[in-house]
């Protein structure tokens, strides 16, 4: 069967019947159930069914005859009623999920919300065949391709001889069918191939691609040719004079010096989107009042929710990537550790102000040292031991051994 590519190209005879509003399709289905005598329709039967949604259309009969001619490919003056309804629903303005449930209900002859293998095959064959009939450059897949998709839907093993499996017991529920159709790339591609068909009709190319036609506005814009450069305005003179006065004169052959002064504008951090914890665990934890402490890059962040909404507060005591975080048992005190010099920052979650900082202060190639003058409870040791460097872990282990409770 293969996946459908791009947007479906609809024949002009079927254009008036595509992208119908969902309530009109539902009305069409209800009218058919009340007034139909069988599973086939002649031209008068189709006109009687469609009249309920085209009451005020003067050209309705002509459009109806044109649609009937597209669907009556064997020229026996009869069309499949369910195929017609499934085609109009699949090319309508319904949401994809509702299209699947609508077509499922068409072929749920027992009204048990379950379909047998043959019913799933008939559903797929009728729907795709009808869509191919109203489309341009579409070829109807073979029956075996529909049977293979139906077997996959019911999770049936193929027969050893490759012939169709005769199974009259296995069924698939409505929810399972919708889940399978969305997950199956072939069915999903056909579903989206006929979705939102009021967008500009694509133009097929010899490469298998489809290009949208250029809009009239763009053609009018390009017809004007290139724009002339903006002429100098009187108010530009003051700006140019000020720029010339502030720009240092550089002798020929030399490069202008890089500016060393800070810019006049300043940026303020308002919100951190995302979360960073490469190579670390336990990098987010609840604090007092269900606030959440986490880290990203060189920041420790406290997310809180109050009467004014959700907000964030930031601890900027780190100068390297934060790789560890831990919270005390009472949820008040938070410790965050960074890579590099193994700095540990201890701060309060009730008022995000850092209390103290401890670091070895030694270069990376120096002997291990410990964090002095700090008692390390278990939650604090967990904050710095796992993701830190070997030098970092050695220093913490030394202090932890001397200060263990």
C-alpha cells in the first residue's frame, strides 16, 4: 500500500464535498441510518441522502451527479453507500481521531464496538478505494495489502503458505483500532494526506514532490522589481555626526581596537526554561511549601507558587556548571555543588540567599584537601560525593570522616 506523501489532490467533481463541517457529516450519517434501505445507492438515493446537508444549493443536483460518476467506477449505476460515507468523512473537516471512530462505527455491524478481521479489511479497502476515486493520480492498492494491514491490527501471525488467514474469532476494539491507526505509519500517512484539504492545491512534479503555487500577492510584490535604497533624511545628520565623533580614527592597515567599556543596556534574568543535569542524579527536590529546587548551567533555581502565580528565584554563587544538589530533611537548607574547583554553596529555600561557600581553592593538580570548618550531615555529603571529581570526593571524604555524627 505504501505511505501517502504530501497533500491529496482532489478531482474538481468532488471538491464541493470535501472539508465538510463535522456536524454536517454527523447529520449525514444520522439521515442515512433512518432512511437507507441497503448498502448501495443509485443516483436518486445519493441525492436523497446528501440533500439534508445541501438544502440551499441551487446546483446541488449537478454536483451530486458528478460525484456519483466519480464513485461509480464500474458503471453499473450503483455505488457502495458505506464507501461513500467513509470517503466524505475521511476528507471532511473532522479531527483525525473522530474520523477513525466514525469509519469504525460504519463497519461495526453488530454495534459491539469490536470488529472482526474481515470487517477491518473491508473498512480499510472501502475507505482508501473511495479516496482514490475522488483523487487525482492515486492508484488503489491491492486486496492483499489491506489484508496485511488488518492482520497487523489484530496481531495475527501470517500463514506459512502466505495466503490470507481465515480468522472469525479475533476482534479489535474501537480504542485499539484508533491507537493502531495512529501508530501505523502507512495508515497515519493516508489519514493526514486528506486532512485540511482547503489549503492551496499542490502541484505535482516529476520528482514525486508537491509544490504549492505562488500566491498572487507574491507575484505582485516581485513585479515591482528591486527597491531603491532609502534616501538620506534630515534627521539622519545628527546621528551620523555623533557616530563619527565617537568612532576613533584608525590609520590605514590597522584594525580598530575592541571596545572595553560595558554597554549601556543591561539584561535581567526572568525565567529559566529547561533543566540541566548531565551525568548527575537527584538534581531536583522538594523544599519548604512544595517549592522545587533544581539547577541548570551555573544557576541554582527555586521554583515557587503563590497567590501571584508561579515564579523563580536564582542563586548565582556558582561560576561553573552545577552538578549536584541536596536538600535537608526539614526542606529548609539546600546545598549545590559545581564541577571544576568543587565549590559547595549552602543556601536557604525560604529566602533564596546563600549562607556559606566552601571550596578547596587548590588547582586541579594539587593534592586533595578537605572542606574546613563545616560539619557535614549525610544529606550534605550526598550532595557533593556522587558527581564530583576524584579530588572533590577525597576532600569531602576526609571532612566527613572527621565530622561524622
